[in-house]
């Protein structure tokens, strides 16, 4: 696992957007797995600016969703489908044809989950999966004690996650209890995992994920199993890392050609 400590979220966003742009230059139809929430917004802003400046052609890029609320009506502005279309797909000049996600409105949720895992496999797998981390250590919506081998399935949100996400709704009561999320086993199949965490509120979860034992109690610790996992954190989110000085020195000495 590589840990890159940056001074702020804009720097982290630009670094990850550069890695995505490099990937699209090597593989124009790369499948980019994106995340929702506040943290990844600087990535999408930086990538959009790079595309608009003509520095990379994203017209063949494909975008896929990590997770989704169950039961929000189609077109609800806070369904993750709507969020990803608004924040990623449209700003990159793409359409819904370049986008895939699980169907949170399906009557048969289990079938929708299996169909999404199959669709990801049929698409050739995710090339780069961007991840956030919950204050409880979740990735996607794999809450603590999710199986480290899990596939896309329905999960129940913790109260902590529902409270964290209430800011996007008109209060806690409106936050769904159930979600569909790529499983940890599904996420681990992406070729490159990039987790971005910013702010003091994520410092404990980051330290447990990076330096703690591999544990289903901290789903993000599963990144320790991945051969190409990059954790990008700002100084605040890195503040509980015991090896912070080592991570800083390693990145400072990294040859440019290696990229992320
Ligand atoms: P946030 O969400 O970026 O809004 O903090 C992260 C997550 O829950 O994965």
C-alpha cells in the first residue's frame, strides 16, 4: 500500500485526477469506478478541468458506481445515480450510455445486485476505483463486520453513517436504511484502488485502515490485501499515522515515472 500525504484536498484531488488522465491516455475506454460524498469532489473538478483544457480525451471513458441507496424514487436528486450523473458523467461530456450502476429501485434487490456484479465483469472489470472512507471505516457502504470476501449485495447502514449523510437530505428520517454496495471482494477486483480521505474526522479511520490489523471491523483495512492500493490523505487525515514521516519521505523520493 502506498500512502501519499498532501497538504490539502485540492492537491489530493489534482494528484488523483492526473492518475485518471494518465490511465485514459493509456486506455481511452478505461472503466473508472467513482465514489460519492464530499471528499471526491476535488478529483472530479480537477479531472473536468483537465478534459476541458484538452489535455486528455475522456470521450471513450466509462464510469461506474460504487453503491446506491435502496428505495429512493428514480431520479431522486440524492440517489447516487443522480449524483454521479451530475458530478461526474455530465461534466466530463459523457452520457448515461457511458455509465453503469446498480438498480436501487429494483423490486428484486438480490437479482439487481447479482446483475451488477455480472455487468462489471462483462465490462472487463474496473480499471481504477476511487474510494472514500466512512468515519466508521467503511468503503463503499460496506459497514463494519462486512465480509472481506463479500460481493455486491444489500446492506443496512449504521446510525453513524445515516447521521453523516443526513446533510444531503431533509434530516435523518429521510436517509434510507438500506443500500446496495459493491462488496469488499468486488472492490478488490479493481486493478487499482485509490482511497482519498481528508479532514481530522477521518484520521482515526485512516490510521486503523492503514496501520491496524486486517479486520472486517475496519472494512477499509481490506486495502492491505490489494497489490496496487494508493491512499491519498491530507495532513489532517494523516495526523494519527505513526509512519507519517516514512510515508512523506518515501513519496518525496519516488521516481516521477512511477506515477501513482
Ligand atoms: P464523505 O463520505 O466523503 O462525504 O465523507 C465518504 C464515505 O462515506 O465513503
